[in-house]
C-alpha cells in the first residue's frame, strides 16, 4: 500500500502541498517513473523519479500501484431532489469517489423538478452544495415547449442539453419529436453547445411487441436494434444540416456503427459513448427474472459486444461512461422478475473502472487506453479543460489504483443508496485504493466537492 509522510510545520523547498512519487505514474506520455507536485489543488510539476521534490505531504506509491488521473463520468442520474430515495448527491458522489471518479455531470432527470428551467437548475444546485464528495456539473434538459429556456440555461453554466427521442420513463421529462430535436440543435449551434441524445425511435418501439414476463429475450425484442439505428440516423442527419454538436448516448446497437463512422469521416460534429454494461455483459448470460440487468437500450448479444469493443479501438466510439440509473429495490421488481414492469437502469457508478479494466486486460488492451476512454475523452466531450489528464496545469484529481489486485462485488459494500447491481458476486481486477480531489484525499466523511459551471470549467 502507498505510504505518506506529513511534514507538519516544515517549509518545503518547492512550497508544494503534496508530492506523489512512484514508478508507475500515468501522464499523457504513458506510464513511467515520476514525481508529481501539487500546489493549491493544481498539478504544478511532473518530474522524473529521483528529482527530489518535497512537500508538506509526501506519498510513496507501492510497487503494485499506478497513479491515474481521476475519472470523469458525464452520464450519472443522481435523482435529487424529488427522488432522493433512488439516489442522492451524497451517496452518488461518495460511490463515485470510491470508484476513482472525481467528476460527474448530473442528468436533468429523474429529479423532480427536472432541470429544464433556470429555476430548476438553481434548486438542484442549492440541494447539492455542501454534500458532494467529488466535483459535479449539470446537464440541462431539452423537452417539448422549453426551447426558450435553452439560452438562459446555457448562460447559467449547464454543460449542454439532454433529449430523448422515445419515452424517458418519467412523465415529467417527455421526449422530443425528430423535428423538435432539429430545432433544438439549430438553436444550440450559434453558442456551440451540445445536444446529448437518448437515441431510440419511438415509433419502432411502439411497433415492437411490448415486454412482459420474466424472459429476457422478450424484453430484448421489445427494444429492437432498429429503434437505435433509426434514431441515430436522425441525430446524424440533423447534426449534419445544422452544423451543431451532437453526442449519442449509451450506444448498444453495433448496426449503427458504420453510419457513425461515415458521419465522423465527413466531419459531422458528433461524438459517441457506450457503457460498462454493454461491454461486459451479454444477453445470453442474463437469467430469467434477473431484472437488475434491465436497461434501455438493452444489453445485447455477445457478437454485438465484440463489435462495440472494436468501435472503441478504431475511434468510432469515443468514451465509456456509466449511465448510472438507480432506483429503489421495489421498482426493480426483484420478487416478481417482470421485465415489463421493472425500472430500466443499471447501477455501476462505483464499479466502472474495475469492470472495464477487467475486460480490457483480458483483451490485451492497456490501462492507459482504458483511462483515456474513461477520463480524457469524456472530459473533452463536456469541455472540462482542466480535468481528465495528469499533467501540469490540470486539477490534481488523482487515483491510486492497484491493477493486479482483485475483489468480489459485494452489494453491501457499495456506496450506492440502494444495494443492487447486476455485478453482484462477480470477481473483478483492479482496486481503487485512494482518490484525491484537487490534491486532497476524499475520505467519504467531509464533502469537499465543487459545483462546476461550463463557463468556468
């Protein structure tokens, strides 16, 4: 385990608050032996190991530890206020920090009210302040009838706007029509904001047989690939004609990947994410009645999963984020096991890095690549210019990670408010030992996170 030495009352040569030393420090140039110095929450020096940097606190990494930049998760449903029994800012950010995530951006639903007006945004900020353990930013929402609210929300510092093209699952956040999505993109283009889209086609879903009962294959058929493929094509089309930035959320259908690749090659301003559950789980392994696995769009077949991994490697998919969408246990219908009535959402915020590293390592993919997908890439998508990289001038958001260590997922030890995850009992590689936010270790007791604005990121 890493060791630290506080030098209380000592005036240090460099005036640094914190120095970390180790043979495995992950900088933009790769993993190597370095010393990292922090002052006032900012990384101010990265030198070769042996440089002799000193600080008020010095941490020596153990031989099995790697120092990483803190992860950035741009897709988290905190649900507070209004549905705090589902999650909440304290529980969500504590879980995030335990998993090496130092920055989250909160979705505009499933809180009540949803973040579709400035008043709702201000309410959410008042509720969140003084109880967040990592840094938190906010997405605004684009819903029918709030086109006039997008500009004021942008001016108030939201990082962009979330829209659905199919039912969101909560009636207070209705979905846009394709034409309304185009109008939102046209309004956002002049201010260079981004529309992040849940891309499933409502008509394709309505034409499929509705999910009912305990068989996962019936639920899978109720959310066909065609629903994603059609909606993604609509997003691409409107991004192309408006010139606006669009981001496709939680891609699960590999069928859509060729059209995304073509659009990117043409210069359409589009980015794409997927999630740990689409990369680590398969439809074939989901037991009857196992509603902890239900999410929308759904977890698909093993062959589909392989193509998602290939799309990450070739750059068609840009980043990996959690889509942490929790609920209370009763809403998951654990006793009934009915996929037709259970809430659709996977809880994995605390587990993402270990999940992806376990699968990536098996595939021969480096830890550096994993961290780029889960830190630098989502930070760049959201415009977080001082997050996602371990380098001079960046926030000292840091994670001490033991890549070879293992653990078994125990839901009772997760910090999520509700003890449920489809990964219960799974053996994973990679343990987050310590997490630092702007140079201060997150202890899970004193919330030191900040609320972020786009115009000060």
